[in-house]
């Protein structure tokens, strides 16, 4: 059981490292930043609009 928990922790640590690498790359390149932020803003607007239209 301890080995499974250790393996899950190792995977989580690696995933956090990958997210850090990707976010550093995206923020270093303005074009990548633009193509990442615009869909996220659209997603936020769409979710907010759906929340307002709930009966």
C-alpha cells in the first residue's frame, strides 16, 4: 500500500513539474500566451452566461 501511495505522489510531483514547464513556456512566448488566454476568456464568459440563464 505504501508503494502505491509513493507512486501516486511521484506521478503528482512530475505532473506539477510538467505544468510548471508548460506555463513557463507559454508565458515566455506572447503568441502562445494569446492563443491560450483567448479561449480561456471565452470559456469563462460562456460559463458565466450559462449561470445567468439558469431558471
